[in-house]
């Protein structure tokens, strides 16, 4: 039976979409006409020079595009816009008026704003302060900060100097922070000594002291927020006890009145360093450039997400996830960027939906896990919160199942674009994403992103349509990493992305491109459940198992031996009061047999307290599988990369017990 769209854009919405304006611009300026999104996408990935030059000029990045967009068309090693100079912070602060640049809230219900004019003044002051601390072009400034305005200000100030930014959330453990920051030898650390989350104050003074001790290249620390144990960060700014510390407020005061200036840098000058999850060994330190990130975020946020100067753009994220960097990209378009500091589930699962009402956000970005948790908690946002300002909801982090789409349209808003997306830290954007011109099909991602030559490869490296294969990118993207830090000959870079098919980026996801051009992600290709030759992504499995009322979360691991049937182990987190008795075990197995396949019925089902996850929220399927195959735990996963280290020990211990 043919799948019907769950939503379609109205003619009025299509007419006012940014991408429609872009199509008219291409027609009027370039004489190019495209009858469909698919035609536009094909042009954008075949004429890379024409497409990315058009993005430069359409978004008025800096006059006529200088020379060819792509001087060397190869992967890795593509060279974009040689000779061009710009500055990401300058592009982010083109607006100078009283329009809100940042709208920020927290668990206490407080809501504040900073205008573009005031943001520019604070960035100028902090940049002057950083220069006074010795920061120059190419130096690294790192942050141990929550999702608050100071983090955005410090990032822009660093970029304005030509410094290189990197951040971790304050819930990261000491080893995890040091594993990341020590690689890039930072000069200045901007940090809090505590933060509020889940209704409680979390003291990080000891952790901060240890981080500073283990970063020998630090010359100064800037302390943001309260040293007292009550109240959210931002209340009083005592300087750290050591001689090389300065309080944030003092930095602002001493730099007050400084001129807002920007260091012109090359298109490929490093902007920031992001990190892979680091489940094995040190996290990869991924370096992105000023120009590549600016063009990619302008394209993605404007043309795919359909945001502009009148929008209030929100994504629930921490500063340790690429979505924070992506969210800050809203400033490139003059939008209002909405920040939230706190737990999405405190005091209950309705908190973010109420924040959406208070902030009047027009775009709410979240994760599939949050949508499903809201659904299970029985939250009724359409009834309990005024969400009339919303025109779109974004979902990422893991595949959003069809019932997640259905719940959003029934219980949140009936006329919004639900845009499921999938991409990666590696490129700080989405490969497959949303489009305001296209219908939404439940369980599917609307399209491949403009400029991203995304294909699905079979085992022989041939592109396939209508069947699951490896997600690959066969042409360069401007936001692909410039390089990995401490990888002078590029060997780790090539091994990470190009070792399967030379010159082709293999991302590690299972992807199906449908006949109509939509996309379905079915999990990580390295955690595939291969039972008797029947391969299945873990996302499909979780959709069925977590569809049962009693199951809150789950982890499935295939420990099959090569060439033979092994064991399929399922670990479940149950809602309060539920019990894993024979009846529930039977219902789980029956659901898997009916909805997936008899070959994927788990051999064992065990209860756990929580699913082991990385700090960025990814389930640890592959590390568990490696430990059960005999790899020592400390070699299979870096403990500093884990959100809950005890959880993986519980899973491994249970798995090793006689079944």
C-alpha cells in the first residue's frame, strides 16, 4: 500500500519560502530554471562551482564570488574559494540594531534578551579582554560552559580575533575534557565552577581545578558566573583564586567601549574544533574553517529549515554537541537564537513545550528521544501550551519513527513542518534534511541537502535506490573537516572517512533513498543486526521494542560469530512499576517476530537501570559488542567519553552471566 504524506505545505507557504526566493534569484540572475526540488538538488551536486558561487552571492557573503568556488575537486583535499578572506564572527554580526539576537531561558523560568547591538558591544569587549590575555590569531580558546549567552559571546570574540574555539559542557568529566582540550593546547579557558540542572546545583570547583592543572599550556582562566552554591550562573563573578584568573564581568568592564573589529582570515582558516564521541581512543579533534561553515550554515538554516530575520530559532543542545554550533549559525541570518540552560525534563516533560510558548519560538529543534519520551509521558503540548508561533519542528540524534511524526501532528501542532534530519559532527550539518517545498512522509527524511552528493552504496560500491545501503558522499562539501588536529600526514583523516572506497566519504549509517527522493536512516552500519543473512539497523529494532508501554529505553547487541549464529541480546529500561516477567518477555518477542522478523527475536532479555551512552547521547552498541568479543573494556571504550560509565559495566556483567 502506498504511503501517504502526513503533511503538505500550503501554496502560501511555498510562495513565501526562502528557497522559492532563491529559485527566483537563480532564474533572474543566472537564467536557471528548475521544475522541482530534485532538479535543483541534481544541479547543486553536479555544478558545484555554480551552486556554491550562488550561495556566496545570494547571501551577500562579500561581493562577487572571488574566482572559482572549488579550485581542487577531490576528497580529501578539496580547496574552496582560494584567495577569499572573511570572518565568521563578522558575518554573524552584520545586524547592529535592537532586534533580539539571543533569547535565553533556564529552569527557574527566567527569560532574558540581548539585542544585536548589545551583542556586538559585548563581543568587542571580550575580544579586547582576550587580546589583553595574549590571545592572537591561531591561538586556541576553550570553554567549559553551559548553553548561556556568555558562551556565544566568547565564541564570536575568539573568532573575531582569528583564534580557534572549542567547547565542552560542564557535565563532562575531567578526563573527557582533558582528552579533548589537551590535544589542541589551549591558551585561555573560559569556564563555570558550577551549573544548575534538574533542579539541583552541581558544584564543579574541584573538576575545574583539576582540568586547569592538567592543561599545562593555559595562561589564563576566565570565570563566568556564580561561585556561591545558590542560583544559576551569572550571579556575581568572583575571580578564581589563582593568579592567572579573571572574572567575566571584569573582562567586560575593562573592554567596555572597545571597537568591534574583525581579523580578515582565509576561507580555510580554522574556526573551531569539534570532537568525535571518542568511544575508542582519544576523540578525533575535527577542525572546521570560517568560510566552509559560514556557507554551509547559511544554506542549511535558510534554504532547508526556512529561517530568516523574523524567526526565533531553538535547538535543545549542550555546548558539547555540534548542534550548539549549528544553532549559533542563526545569527548569520539575523535570526533570534534561543538558548535554554537546564534539563528538558525538569520539573516534568512539559518543560520545553512551556518554554516554547514563553519564548514564542518559531522553530523548535530537539531529538527523536525527547519526542518519544514526551509521547510516553502523556504530555499534551497543543492543549497545555500556546504554540501558534511554531512553523517547524526539527528532530535529530536518531531516526524519528512514524509514530513520533504522528504524535507531533496530533498532540503538538497540525500545520508544522516536521523536519527529521541526519548528519554529523564531522561536517557540522545535515546530509539529509528538510525542505519547505516538499511533503512530509511519516518515518522519512524529506530530501538530500542541496550541495551534498549523498548516495546509498551497496556492498560493491554501486549507488542503489529503493534499498538499504551505506550512506556515502561522493562530492566535496565546504564544511568537511580541514584536517584532524595532530594528524600531520592526514592518515587518520583518510582512515576515518575514505578507507572503504577511495575518494568517497563513508559516513557509517544505513541509508535508503526512496524512488521519490526521500531518505530513511536505519541506524549505524557498524552496529547492524545480521541474523542469518537478514541485515537490520538497530533503529528499526528500537522502534518496535520501545513502542511497548513498559519499555522506556533499550539496547540491542548482536554477538553473532562470523559465519554462524550467535546471540542477540536485548537490554531494557522499564518504566517505574513495570516488571520483566514471562508475560512481558513473551510480548517483546512476539512484537519483534511480527514487526521485524523471526530471525531477530532476542535470545536473551535483561533489565538494566540505564542504557550506556556517550556524552553526546549515542547508545554504546559497538563498544559493548567489542567487549563481549574479548576486547578489554578500557580498550573498547574511553571512560571519559561516557555519560554513565557504570551502565556499560552492568550490561557487560549481565551479558556474561549464563543465559
